[in-house]
C-alpha cells in the first residue's frame, strides 16, 4: 500500500485529460512515491532537460517533429517513462503535445516545485514567474519548494529510483538546466545535446566540438567527463531516430533471444530427466539382477531337500533372464536417441545465447558505441545469435522436436525478481544481476557438491569393507553383490564428474570474487571508463564461459569413455546374467547441471 503520508490526487484538465498528482513531502522514500503514482514499471527512462522560456518560436515546428517522431515514438517502442519539469511552457509543453500526437502510449511525469505551479482545483498563480501544469502530462510530483530548481534533487532521486537505464536530452536551457545536466553527467547518464536549440545546448555543443580552456567548473566537468552526443537541430529525422533507438534496447529482438534460450533450456531439462531416468534404471536393474542371482544360488543350497521351496526359487530364473534383456533395451534406446549428447548441446547453445544477451544489455565489447561503425548494436546481436542456432541444427538435436517455450520471459529460473530481462544494464546492475547472482550460485552449490562426493566415497568404502567382511565369514557368494555396488558407485561418481565440477566451481567462484573486488576498488572516475566497463563484463563472461566449456568437455569425455567400455564389454562376450560379472555401468549422469549461467572463466584474475 502507498505510504500513509502520500495521498494521490486525481486532477482533470479542461481538455478532459486526467492526471495523477502526488505531493513529495520531506523524508518520503522514493519507492513510496513511485507506488503512489501507480506508474507501470518502465524498461527505460528519458529525462528531458531544457528551457521553459526564451525558446525561439521559430524552432517550435522543428522541435515538435523531433519530439513527436523521435522522442515520443522511441519512448513507446522502448517502453520508456519520460520525465520533465511538467509545466505548460517551452520544451515541456511541446513534449506533452507530442505524447498526445502519438496516442498517449507512454507515461509523462512532470516534477515541479509546489509553490510555483497551479492546476485545476489547486492554488492560483502566486507570482509572475509561476506556471500552470501542462494538461497533457499523465503524472505529476510536486516538491515542497517555492523556487524553480528546488525540485531538482527530488527529480534525480526519483529517476534513479526506477532503477532502469536513463537517457537525458538537453534542449535549450539555462542555469537550472545546467545543474540538471551536471547531475546527469555525475550519474553517468548519456546525454543527447540538440545543437541549434539555443543557449546552454549550443554552448555545450560548441565546447564539445572545439575544446578549449573552460573557466566555468560545472561546464568543464560536463564537457570533459560527460557522455555527450551532439545532434544538430537541422539534422535528418532518421539520424535522430537512430541515435535515440541506439540508446534503447530492441525489445522484440531481446524477446526472440529469450524465447530461443528458454526453448533450448526447457528441451535440455526434459532430455536431462530422460537421461537420468535411463541411468537410474540401468543401475537399479543391474543390482537387482545380481541380488536375485545370488539369492537364488544361496537359496537352492539351503532348500535342496525341500522340493516345494526349491520349485518356488526356480521362478527367480525368469526375472534373472528378463532383467538383462530390459537393460539391453534401455542401453539400445540410449544409444539410439542419445539424450545426454543432445542435452549437452542444448545447454551449451542456451548459455551462449544468454551470454550475448547480457553483453548486449550491458552495451560493452562489440556492442559499445566506440566499436559500432557501419552496423548497429541490433545488427551485431543478430550476427552473434544466428550461428548459435545454425550450428545446433547441424547436430543430433535436429533429429528431435524442440517444443516452443510458452512461459514468462525471461524464465523465472533465470531472471531475478527485480530484473525485467530487457532493460540496458549499468555496471552496478550488471554486477548485481549477473556476477553476484552467479557467485552466489557457486557458493551455495559447492558445499552440496562436497557433501555428495563424500557420501558416495564413504558408500564405496563401506561396500568394499562389507565385501571383505563377507569373505571373512565364508559368504563369498555375496561378495559379488558388494563388488557390483562398489563398481556402480565408482562408475557413477566418475561419469558425473562431481569432483572435477567441485574444483571448477571453486575456481570460478574465486575468479568472480576477484573481478568484483577489482571493480570495487576502482575510483568513481575509473568506473566511468568505457575500457574498465568493457573489461568487467568481458572477464565475467569469460569466467562463466570457461566453466561451461570445461563442463561440456568433461561430459563428452565421460560419454566417449562409457561408449568405449560398452564396446569392450560386448567384444569380450561376457554373460551379463552371471553373478560373477559386474553390473553394466550406466551412461554418465552429470549431477550438477552446468552453471546456472554458462561460463567462460576470466583467464586473467588480475582484471
């Protein structure tokens, strides 16, 4: 429920547009303000910075086109919230009308000082520089203040509280706009400067193009440290659209990528279950066959002179005969359909897609603006994903059905509750959603793996000890059962690669912790460096990719070894139904599913 101190107010303007207004009292948490506003969680945010006055009327027509065909359309496509000053003046009035022209597909939030604005049912104009709220906005936050600029701190805290990527756009502007621009730069938000719109925008654009000694410390910081992109007001609308869209993720493209990932992942899980079931029954049937054979042999000796019991025991020969046949059928099914091989291939492909999704969302590496030349970020994303599916379809996976995934995207098992799976990621969000999440997975998984390995090793030792004890008490026939059990456990432990996986998890966990610690110790200026951001993402993804690659290789080796052992067993012509033979080793069963997110280990820990 909204905070008790916040009472949302519905206001209706003369144009019949209804808007929700919230008063931001001092000390009220931003989360409570957002809840009271009732705005659907956006995937992106556009912050409009600019002049409310001294805007050349000759520019109004051009700005209307840029706002309507550019900003409003980009906001709708990127599911972005737009925030501005909220008054019926200058660029804010143009923004409101542009949203109307585009069918009100985006929320438009105005933040203004309560002592300087008026609205239907509210106070009248208090001074000559007061202004009415714009009738085309959908939401307002009025800050306790009687001066223009007193709302700036709340505006930026509110924008940051949405926890989504922010793009600032500077049009015209004066002293207050300069302060807002400086705050945007300090928060590492990219800024598009509309050159030719007058005043501050033109001054910043000129200094950016021709750097010189800047006496104003605020302007010096803006020009030297800001991520500024200059767009001339007379530029082509298509170029402006591309510049805007380059700052927003392609929701449709990401949706298709998550759909493909989820389909591969769900199919892989299904094949993994089939594989584990086959392995379990091969193991269980083998042990049952040995037990029945030993029991029959011992029983026949005990009831040799009791004909009725002797005949009853004779029926055991039928399951002893049938069980090896069933086991052979299961092995034939496994060799024919190869669920383990398909599972490994699907997991590898799914995780390769996930890696590209996080690289795309973090806008690093080949997706960074410095490396994008002729191709767009979306083009690079498509070029990276296409070979993954093409290679997969050239394998055994192509001989089975890939049932389309029909659940939520991204899958609940993958995305955290506070991640929509589509927004661009800041370095801090990347660390939270990707690095920390995987680090927690490894940290939680390794104790369980260690316990499992110890339990199986103890069981093997106990089985061996039991066999020795049985031999000592002259129950040699039962030694076959303990030997079969120890052999099955040993084969299962080796084929599932538990010990090797434990080692790799520990190594990957240490590597990820090193990457996190390296980033933590960087200065704020170093954290704004594109090179360091690229290194953060690339090394993290390499850690995860290396882990997955190692898992895939280990599983392929285990499968190859199993197949060789089976062929060797067939050549020996051994009779599986005999007690003296060992139980047929089951296909390898990788216990730990490859990392929650595939991995490539950052070969260099000294990131």
